[in-house]
């Protein structure tokens, strides 16, 4: 799997490292500038009419979905379409491991069941997205494989 897709493997592990850094690095208290991304999104939304109902928790939930979406994609691409279920389970498992690690080892971080839910949704949606995007090519490859099998079964006519 890793030898077959070396570049994808490197990109996947780099992204997993980024997610680890974002989720497991010590967090400073809110209001000191470390929550800048979510606050920036909220500031933009507050300037738009009809979006005042969106709060910090909503943006954070959506950001967690977006952060785990590529994980589901990368896992399906690495493991193959046939193991889509394993890719989803790995994404959910990674989310659980992160939240347990935050709870046990990082007192400045807040472990939250909503994070497990949002991360899991992101991983599942990413996996489904890859399955949808690669469905046509997978059908084409299956058809070609069936055609090769039929050709092998036909007796060769001798002259």
C-alpha cells in the first residue's frame, strides 16, 4: 500500500502530523489570540445578514468536520475502495485516540464528545466523497477486467 502510493503516503502522514499538532499541542486560554481562526470566521459571519445565529461552537464543529474530511479521503485512497469501511473506522478511531489523549495528557485541552462526533462525520464524509469521485473509474476498471476474463475463456481457434 505505501510502496504503491509513495507520494500519497507522504502527504497523508504530513497531514496526520498537522492534525496531531493542531489537536495535541498545548492550548492557551481563550481570548489570548490562539482561537484566531474561529474568531475570524465569526467576525466575517457577523458582517453578513442572517448569520448572527452562528456561534463559536457551530464554527468549531464545522472546522473539525473540515479538518477530518481529508483524513477519510486519504485513508480510502491508501487502503483502496474495497476497504472504505476500514478507512472510516480508522478516522473515527483516530478521533477517539485524540480526545482520550487530550483528556489524559493535556490538561489545557478540553476533550469533548462533540469533537469525536464532528471529526467522525468529517472522516466519513471524506471517505464517501472519494467513493463518489472514483465510482466511474472503478466501474470502468471492473468492466475491463470482466472483458479480459471473457477473452481468456474463449478457445483459441486453430487453423
